[in-house]
C-alpha cells in the first residue's frame, strides 16, 4: 500500500512521540525504583541508629528479655523486623521469629558487609518468611554484634505502583496530545506540498491557466512562485508544439505521397491521407498491425522491425504498383510509398511496342535479305555487287538488333520466369566456344580454357548459353589477335560458380565502364557498325545474371584487354 506524504509525516511525528513516551516511562520507572529504594535505605538506617543506643546497655547486661521488648515496640510502631546477630552469625534476638528455628547468618551479604565496612544492605529472598526483603545491617562495637533491620519489598512495590499509576495517566494524556499534535502538524506541513503537487501536475501537463497563490514567504513560497513561472513556460511551449504539429500535419497532407511513421511500441504517430486510403486503415484500432488492412504493407513493416534495417520492395495493390521504402530509426519506422503504376504501364507499353515492332520488322527484313541475296548471285558488275553486299550487311545487323530487342524485352519483363533445370556449365562453355572456333582461328585468336571440377547448378540453361554467347562474341569481335581465356571455378565459401572471361582486345576506356551495361550504349559507334554490334548484348548479359541472383563485374584497360567476372549461386 502506497503511503501519502501526510501519512509519512504523521508516522514520523507519531514515532517520535511514541519513542519519547516509552523512554519517559522507562526512565521514570527506573528513577522511582531507585529513589524508593534509597528512601527506604535511609529510613532503615535511621531506625537502626535510633535503636542502637538503647540496646547497648541491654547487650552489656545480656538482658535478652529487654532486647526483645525493645524490638517488639519498634516493630509495632514501624512494621519492620529487627534482628540481633553476634559476630559469628548466630541469632541473638529477632522481633518476629523464634531464634532457635533460625539458621546461622554468617553467609548473608548484608552481615558480611557490615562486619567488613560497618554497615551493609541487600534485597533478597528470605527463606524464613518466604518473601523478598530489604535488609540493612549496622555493626555494634563492644561487644561486636550486628543490628539488622528489614522490611518487605512489598512496601516498595506498593509505593511504586501508586506513583506509577499517577505518572502513567499523565503520560497517556500527553501521548494522546502528541497524536493530535502529529495529525495537526502533518496537515499543516503537507498543505503547501499538496498545493505544489497540484500546481506541478497541472503545469507539467500544460492544463492550468491559474497561478498558485503564494501565501508563504519562505522556501515553499519561492517554490510555488517558480512552479508558476515554469507552468507559464510549459503552457507556452505546449501551445507552440500544438501549432507546429497542426502546421506539419497540413504540410504533410499537401504532399501527395503515401507515408506513415510508426513507433517501437506499434503506435502510428502519423499517416498521410493517401496512406490511409491505400492501406485501408481502420480508425477504431491503435496498433499498426490492427489498423493496416493490406497484408503486403504489414509484411514490409514487420521485416523492417525484425531486421532493424531499411527495406525496399515493390508491391501490387489492386493492379497498382508501389515502391515501398522504409527507414529503421531508434524510435520507430518510417514507410514511404511511391506510386510506380504510371511508370510500369509505360514500360509495359514500350515493351509491347518493341516486341510488336520487332516481330513486324522481321518479315520484311527477311524478304529484303532474300531478294538481295538473289540479286547478288545474278549481278556481275563489281560496283553494284559491292552495294548489294553493304545492303546485306546492314540487313543482317538490323536482324540482330531486332532479335536482341525481343530477347531483352522478354528478360526485362517483371513476369519473366526462368526455366530452371540441372545445368552443366562446362558443356555449355564447350558448345559456345565451338561456335566461334573458326572465326577465332581466322583472326589469329587462341582460346585458353581452364575449367575445374564443377558441381551441377540449378539454372536456366538457355539463358546461361545466351549470356556466354554474348560475352564470347564480344571478345572475338573486339580482339584482332591474341587470346581469349575462359576460367571457371567453384567458390566453396560463397557456394557460387565463378566465371572469368578475359581477352587481349582493344579494351574499354575507363570513363565508359560505368555505362557499358546500358541499352544501345557503344564505346566506338563506327567500329560497332563495322563489326555488327547492336549495343544490347551486355545489357542482356547483365539482366540474365540478375535473374539468377548473381553478380557481374568488369575490368578493362585500353589497348590491353577486358575481363568479365560473373558469380552464379548453385541454387536460386
């Protein structure tokens, strides 16, 4: 149970009063006992000193009857017991008991003290009278004897009891007054604290327009004044914050981009109206996985939280394409969605146009090529024959461009699927090299092939062959004389097949390397037209590698050669 501040103050005050009262009771009780014992001791000593002169004559005369008479007179007056003991501890006379029945008292502490120091006392149990007594002993000289006066301790207890009852009633009254004083003190002390607490709560929340009334001029009054000032500052800051939030929300809603901000706890801090529409958000829920009703968006947010890193994925929602980008922050996640529908429709239209146009071009090109080949056989004029050969060369180049355009459009299609099968890379390389062996010999090019023992991989065999054809075709086309090295190895640490194709051709200038995989990009256009290049081969190669989740890198030095390095995973 949580105690209040006033409760703690009351408890402290009550504890102090309680401890003081208990201490007071114990101290007074001790003082009463001490004082009553001291008073009794003095009283017994006075009696002994009073009796001593009248006893000396009777003791000298050995008048036992006179001694007992004196003892009884004093006992009747004072209710004390008087005993006369010789120096050996034997009882001479006693005011209450027959001396014959009493044992030797030489071992009694008060007797021994009196014999040693002249007087002595003790409180102890009396076996003769079966109760506690206070004993006072006084030594009498000539003859040497001990006069002992004793009284029951019940008298001490009775006196103490009367005094203690009176004191206890006074103490109880003071204790009750202490409790009342504790309650009053707790209320007085906690009132300003409660006022401070109330003011601080309202000030911290920026809710109150009222100031606390400063009645005190001490430290508490200063605290209340400071809280008033703090409250004004906080209220001003809260208002400024609210205005900024309204302005930010208006500004963000003006941006026609769906995005949201989500905290680590799962709360949606902000969501643009566009995002609310696309994600079909439900207002009644609080957490993002309850509010957002589109599975694909939830998956992206979940991946970001799990990986603690940004995610970039393209998703389709009701025939609309969205590129989703997330950023993982310390406090949560930001998700931004870009509508790619227009771009994707344009790309599809372009691909459809390219494929349709390419197919339409193939038929007339084939017909033209057939006619020119027929004319070439019949024409005898060398100049006319040269013109026909130029026409045939350009028609072949056009056919190659059309074929590459169709292949590239198919590969770039988002819906393009690989026909996966078990592929032996070594056999494919050997088949492709055999296609270019004759042309390589004509140009004085030597093939150097180094293929290690390779595991079979899961890949699209047709596309892999297409990739190698384009790379080796480029090497043969742009190498006048020298060698083409093909090295294939298995990289165990990364579980990939590494393909390296190196030539000693003309090379590629360094500034052109970043763009060689772009469509229709050629380094030397004149040479490309002369050799029959289309500018699409390397673009096709790159897309085939990416479809297989692989990587491709190029190194080249002008007039020294080019090296392509490809890594293909064993399994896609």
